[in-house]
C-alpha cells in the first residue's frame, strides 16, 4: 500500500467525480481536514483527510519525485 504524501499545490485525481463532471482538484490546505478546489467549476470543499484518501486515484505535483 502506497502512502500518499499530500501537499498544498498538488493536483489530485479523484475516483468520485465532482457533480460538475471534473475529477481533478487542487489542494489548498492540508491538515486533519483537507481543503480542495475543483478544477472544473472552481468551487472549494473541505473533506476529512481519511475520507479523501480513500477517494484519491492519483496525485501529481508537477515534479517527478521518487
Ligand atoms: Zn466541480
């Protein structure tokens, strides 16, 4: 099982799409709750970290890090 390292500025792809049809979100704030903004409609949502992690398909941060 891969550990997700989430940082502000990362872009996450979700298994469950936003009602607007987009599945990519920008990370705005990281803590016990994570604040994300939909890249489709620009709305932001706060989701408990545990719930969000179960829903993430992939994370990209623009730089290739191992
Ligand atoms: Zn949306």
